[in-house]
């Protein structure tokens, strides 16, 4: 495995695979009690609000790799759900970030 962000993301994804071997719905269920609002430095689009602040709900006192992987998954889910799905805003690409293979 190589270093850098892609290596870290691959390691976290592998850890999530171990936690939910079935993938798909089973993996999404891992974060049913953990939620992220990713606007830690305000929201810039589509409704700009520089005063908006982020949060992470459902944290525990765990500090291991499994907990970090759950934080990673909850953050990825939050970013995907917050992505505009209006084709007029995404240049007509028609990409839904929630649809993965």
C-alpha cells in the first residue's frame, strides 16, 4: 500500500470491509448512530452561510482504527448527501453521489 491520502483512504475502506463484509446496506448501517454535519468552516454553496458550523454526533471514547473508519464513513456519507443533485447545478453530469458500485 502506498502512503498519502489514497493509502489512508484505502486502509480505512479495508477496515470498513472487515466490519461489514456484505458491503452495501450493511456498511451504511455501521453509522446509524453517528452523524456528521460537515460545515465546520461555514457553508459556501448552494445556500451560502458563513456562520454555519459543523458537528459530529454519536462519538464514543473509542480511539482505535475501527472508530476512525466509522468517522471516515460518516463524513463521506454526509458529503454525499450534501452534494447538489440538481442537473442544472452539476453541469448536467447527472451523477448521484449516493449511487456506488
